[in-house]
């Protein structure tokens, strides 16, 4: 049954002319192979003393005529031709398998090409191992390409969002500045007091515009792969105490009490002093701006599992759970109407600084207490 299936497969896969050519090639190849083996055996026999002696002894005992008759006997000739047919069949099957593999390879490559053009997956059960590996590589390339397209779309969306948000936040103070300046330019003020009031409003809006531009510049610089941070040894407890002393006056004006809690005195990290200072300035300003109603701000520092853990907490209105994961996105504001005075970049800058230093930042808010936690690797030196 298997022999019949093999013959049927050969007949289906090959043209009759191809079968004839393969048969001729196989017969020629078997003749050359057996001829070469025969010559090699003759050479071995002539070089071997034992075999040469055995042949001479046979001729001496039975005569040369019987020896010649044995060599030319029908059985030996039939055996020789059967051997040639067997070897030719082996060559034929080898050539057929090679051609079958090539045809199958071309066929499956065409199928893969059609699947790629139609963007459809391909069944791997009928594929040969080489094509399976090729198909797996193509699928990996597809996945990588899809990921790159997704990243490009996200980058394009982020770019569009950035342009939209920047345009909005630049236009708002700029519109106010132009409005108040038009009053001054057209002398539409009653007296010097009103003139000074308009001037102060313009100055305040200009400061906000300047702050937004500075924050935007700092954020884009931190996000740039070319930006290199310094690696200085920083004592976090000393840095926090310095910042607290700078913010005590602002906190007192808002009747906010700053409470410091440090469980260690020597908490050193490797980092850029200016950037780390900027990080906690943003967190301190954020805590005073949104937690002034709680009248208290906690600053704590400790060491845990090779990390310096600093927490900045304020009390007051809780941040909705749905807003917590998005707090560190650029231009994100809990106030959806964007009526708050912040630039929306402070926490995004803080996150970029922390990540540039190999750390992690996150926020929690429960029971009227909002805490920003910063984790930075401790210096081994």
C-alpha cells in the first residue's frame, strides 16, 4: 500500500519527461558509483597480500576456467544488475525528494506571500520545518511592526496633545496680557490707581507665561535621550532640611505647619543636585498649593531595601482614585475646566527626574491625606 502511494505521489508530482530524465540520471549515477566501488575493491584486492593469495589459491585448486565461469555466472550478473537497480532506485528517490521539497518550498512560500499581502495568519500544521521557522520569524516581525506602528501613533497623539495643551496654556495668559495692555494703550483707565492695577495684572500673567515656558523647556530637555544628568553624592536629609527652611515662610503665610520626620541621618544618593532640588521643589509647591486647607505638611525620609524613601504629605481634599494614575502625565489637571493656576507640568517633570535617577514615584490619597512617595537608589560609597 505504501509503495502504491509512493508511486502515485511520484506520478502526481512529476511530469513523465521529468521521470524519464530522473531515471536516466539515477541509472548513470548508480553505474558511476558501483564502478568506482568496483575499482576501489580491485585496488584493495591487489594491494592486500591475503586477498591476492586467496585468489591465487582458488585458481590453483579449481583452475582458471572455473574461476572465470564463477565470475561470469548468470546469478552473479543478475546480482550485479539488481544491485545497480537498487542503487539507481535510491538515487531516484533522493532526486525525487529533493525536487518534491523544492516544489513544496516554492508552493508554501507563495502561500506565505499571499497571507502577508492579505494580512492573514497561516496554518502551520501542513508547513515543513524550514517554512515554520520562516513563518514564526515573519509573525515576530509582524508583531514588532505592529508595536512600532502603535508607538508611532502614540507619539503622534502625544505630539498633538502637547501642541493643543501648550497652545491653550500659552494663549490664555497671552490673551489677558493683550487685553489689559489694550486698555493701557488706548488710555481706557480712570486714574493712576487703575493703571497700576492693570500693570500688576499684566506682570502676573507674564510671570505665569514665563513659568510655563520654563517648565516646558525643562520637561522636553529631561525627556531628550541626549540630556545627561550629573552624578554627585547628595545627602537627602540635609537637602530636605534646606528646602524646608526655604519654604517655611511661604507655609507660614498660608498658616501651614511643616512637620519633619527623619529616621536616618545619613541618607546619601548619587544624582544631579539641581534636578533633585527641582524635584522636591515641585512636590513642596504642589503640597502647599493643594493642601493649604489642611494646615499641615509632613516630610519624612527613611532607608528601606537599598532605597531612600522620601514622602511629602498634605492634608485636605482627597484626589479621586481614577485621577491618581494620571497625575504625572504632562498637562494633566484634576480640574477638567483648567481653571487652576498650575502649568500642569510640575509632576511630569518630577517623574522624569526620578526615572532619570533610576527611581520610582507614585501618589496615594485616602482619609484626607495625600502622599507623594519618591524612591531613589542609595549610594554604595
